[in-house]
């Protein structure tokens, strides 16, 4: 059997790496609602620099503190600025129909969040990506198509 021993100093090194990633809570206006999110910033973050960025979305009923945050933290550990957010009607975001699965609404939320994130002074909008899991892969793909249409001046492509 191959056993590995993690020493106290090894644990401290892992903890310091995790602690080096900083977070910031954000609020994104979306019509009469608000999307609430978290930005994960890499070690040595400098707000005057531009970073590659990624928006991370999760499964149907996932909130930002669950699966998406695990991936966002990993991206930040690799030098990216990463953002997660609660879709409308979920988690801390507003919306009247709580925990209501709205595929069109979630696609809109990703578009709104991406336009907001791209305008942040520390985000390199030319290196902004989306990373989606489970059900949100479809929402992310639709949002990308709609954003391309918006950028080209067409409603839909």
C-alpha cells in the first residue's frame, strides 16, 4: 500500500495557498432584480492590472457557495479572476418565484452577469470565458450565442 503523510507544515502550506485567494461580494443590477455574486481574485491581485477572467455556473438548483465556488477558487489559484453568482430566484439573488427553474431567465442572467463582469477594470474582456456544469451548460451556450448576436447588432444569430 502506498501511504502518504501530510505534515503540519504541509497543511499550513495548503491553507496559505487557499487563504491567498481573496473574495469580494458583488451585486449586479438586473432590471428590478439583483444578482448576488462573489468574485475570486488570485494571489497578489492588483486592481490596476487586467486579468483573464471566467464566469462559473453550476447545476439546476445550485447556489454560488456550492459547486461553482469550488471551481472559481481553483481558477483564482491559477491566476484568473473568477465570478460566481446566484441566478434570479435562487440563493441571495432576488426574484419572486423562489427556486423556480427558468431556462430563458437563467440564459439572460448569464448575459447580464457577463456584460457586468467584462466592464470591471481588472477584467481583460478579450479573455473572458464561461465554465458551466450540468444544466447550466445549455444556458451558457445560449448566452454566448445571444451575446454574439448582440455584439453583431442582430437580435439572434
